[in-house]
């Protein structure tokens, strides 16, 4: 596809007014993610079943919606992000390099996080809490971009100076991650990485790793089909077909299955990402610029995915841990319905008192996520750890208040860091 053709397909990619509803819903999803992760640390006797992951044969709670909603809404921006790169005339090779590097970055952080789950680094002089805190700090530094903040100077010398600061911090971050990776010893003495022979230890890729795999698949689909909705829908359907194929053993001897789950990770979860990307195309395509067109398309999108979820329910049920097709389809339908509500509230009615703070919270969710994951280890290094635990020990109201307060403070800190000029850029 030529640059001229790309500009025709994505006429608003590089200069359109930002769609507030996408950032606003992303902020809500991140608030909920931090909230439910913190609430999981409260005594199980206090937390009702509907506020925890579903345990049973088939079903889901709002907690089971958080991760797929994140996959869906975050990668709704792929048509903006990659479309704008094509519109600026970037080469396909450079864009592919960007996609691969972004995927590897997410996999790297995800693998470090997974190995942090049960570290026993005392033989190396580490406490698990200190190792985890430094690991998250290194992750944030390794992918940071520092500017002069909201009031950026137009001086070339100033821009170069901040660029050098960013490079220095990224170097420190990567050096710290490398040091921590080689010094790590797991509960059974395992290493994260070994050079002779070379191997990387991971039982799974963590939430960020799963997001990285889903992004790689979705971005590849986008590079193949750009904004052609029928092709994107067909791709989402085909990806969901990988799940039943995997269940019947179709990939049992396929080499890729030794490294990543084909049915769940590359199939179901990537299908959610492609579905979000499909919905995102209506925000950049010339035939869906009106409110009515976007509402009509989203309505059919919701109805189609909901009906498909009902029809496929009898095959594998609804189960998050297995990433069953019905769970994926319901997640897509519900998230699309939530976005449509936010679109009418934030972009059509322009309710800034709702949209602006939520959009600010959703502006750099990776930073907020890493801060929230760093919090338990950082608290353990301080006298506040026991006090923080007691806040959720006596009542459900106390647990909810603690978790909501945690989510609010984390997002507030992330927003303040963004406004001061510190962002994460993958």
C-alpha cells in the first residue's frame, strides 16, 4: 500500500483531535485493575465471590473482565499509532522494527515479574522485597522518556539536554535489570537467565508478556490488512478458531507450542486485541466520521459478538484462565458497550468534568501498572507494611476503601509524573 493510499485510509491519523473516550475508559480499566489486584490481598472471608475471579465450571465476574478489557481498549489505538507512522511515510521495515522492539520490551518486563513471584535471593544478599522494588524501578527507567514537562522549551539545546537525560536513565535502567536478572535465584535455585548454555527461565510470561504477544499478533494483522474491516473481522474469527484446534491437539507437536500457548495466548487473547483494533478503525476511517455511523457500527459490533458468545457457550463455557471463546466474545461485547457509553459522554456531549480526569489517568497506563506492582515490595521495606495490611483485615468496607485509595493514589502519582515530563515509551 502506498503512502498516498495509506493517507486516504487513515486521513486523521496524524492530526485528528484525540478521542477522549478511549483514554477515559483506559483510565477506568486501569483504576479497576489496581483496585482488584489490591483487594485480592484482603482476607478471602471478607470479599464476596462477585468481587473475585470466578471459581467454578462456567461464568465470569467483573474481575474477569479487567484483563480482556485492557487488551481491547489499549490496542484500539493501533490504527492511530501505526496508521500515523504510515501517514508520515515511515518505511515498513522501520515500523516492523518498532513492533518487534515493543513486543520484546513487554516480554522482558513480564518475564522479570513472573520470576519475582517467589524469589529466594538471600544467598546473593538480597531480600525478595528489595529485589522486586529495584526490578520495577529498573523497568521504569529502562523505558522512560524525560522532557521538560507541560511547558516545553522550543530551544534545540534544551531538547538535546533532556534527550541525553533520557538516554542516561535508560542506560541505568537496563544495567540494573541485567544485574538483577543475573543475580536472581528462585525458590529452587533457578536462574532467570544463563549464558552457558543459554536459556531464559519462565513458567509463563506474566500479564505484560501476554499483552506483548497479543500486540505482536494484532500489529502483524494490521500491517497485512490496515483498515480493511472485513479482513480484520475475519482475522479475529480465525484467531478464535485456534482455541478449539488447540483443544483437539492440533498444535501438540508444533515447535511454537513449546514457547507460547497457541490456543489461548496467540489465539483467544490476540483475537480480543484484533477486535479492539477493528472497533478502533471507525475513529480514523472517512466513512465513519459521524456520531450516527460510529454508534450504528458499534451497536452491530456489540450485538454480533454477544450472539456469537451465546452460540458458542455450550462448547467450552465461559472461563478466563482457559481463555475460552465465549469469555473472549463477551469481553469484547461488554467493553465495546462501555466504550460507546464513554464516547457519547466524553466526545459527543463533551462532559469534560468526567472525561478530563479519566483521560489523564489513562494517558500512560504502563507507568501506573508498574507503580502498583512495585508497591507491595516497597511497603515491605518500610514500617508501613503492617499498618497497610491491617486496613483490610477487619471489614469489607475497610478493604474496599484501602484498595480504592491505593488505585487513586497510584493514578494520581502517575499523572503527576507525566505532567512533570516523566513518561514510559515502548
